C-alpha cells in the first residue's frame, strides 16, 4: 500500500485498496500458472499467450542484436517462453539461482524449454563479454533495485528512484535495438505481450536518454494496468541524497 500510495498519491483509499486486492489475485495466479507450466503442453500455452513479434523479427532480419526491456509485471515466466519461442536468434535469459538445488534444477529445465540460453546473475557479470558476442537477443527487467551510489536517479512516479546503468550502457556498447515489452492480461489465465521500439540503434543516444525513455514507457504501462505490477518489489527502498547529484536525470528533458 505504501508503494501504491507513492505511485498514485491522487487516488482515494478505496481505489488503492482495489488495486492492492487485484494485485494479490494476479500474483497468486502467476504462482499457480508457473507450477502448471511444468506440465503444460505447448498447444495450451499457445492458446493462452500471444506476443507482438514483428519488431523482434524485423530487427533480427536486419542483423541487429536485440535488448528486450520490461518491468516486473506478470506473468514473467510466460514472457520468457513466448519471446524465446518466437526469437530467430539466440535468446538469453538472466535468472537468479534458487538456493534449493532441486527447485533450481526444476525451474532451469522448464525455463529453457524453448532453448532460452539461461545465465545466472552471478555468472553473467563474469561472462557477459563471452555471452554477448555475435547476434543475440537478451531480456532484462531493468527496474530492479541497485546500488544507490552507482546508478541513475530520476523521478519514478512521485518519488526519486535508482535505475541500473548496465542495460543502457550495454545496449550502447553493442549498438543493439531496444524493444520495450508491456505485459497485458486481457482476462484471467491469458496474456499478451505488446512490443514498442525504443530505438533501433542504441549508440545514437546517451545512457541517460535511454534510461529516461525506458522509465517513461514503464510508467505508462503501470498506469494503464496498475494491478499487474509487482508492488511487493521495494522500488523506493533507497532515499535520494544531494551527493548523488551527478547521476541525476532530469525527467523533463526531451528524449530526442
């Protein structure tokens, strides 16, 4: 409720409570759907999940590597499957290892069903130069918490929040196309993943510009369906300090 209040201070208590209740329903649905994915036939998945793949296919056909950026929306496991299933180039997924070895193996197996190249967060830091060679597509949820002293700070809804620098810097280094993916839940048990081209050539922009554009698209997506965002994620855990000023991005600056 605290997070929802930061994002929507203008909403009434009744409206915020409604968002919260629907969020919990969506969250529980995601957990149950994830368990079902272990045994779900491809035919059932195809009925329940669709994606705008034209942008991904056209960028790949041009020889571009692709960075898919999203926020912590639901259902993220479906997003991995649908993107990797339709991607014509090697698709890389970054994941957090589960401490329980049995569960980790189980999740690794079903997450790689459609040939996703899974790389743990710890291994990625060490192997990124090796992994990001040739033509590839990589999926990143770029709204995670980060070191408040080594990030970009900008207003996220009504309060400053830190954004990781890696996605933008990496995209510029490899001159990827960046596609923002919005998670839409038309009805219970069904998902559609909407694609928006952020940039075709990331190296034509600064890391600050790319981060700002990502923030703008993410806010727009959350405002459209606020109950489908992961509000348990502590997005405003860190407080902004004046000493962080060199990393501040003015949200009023135009993208182009």
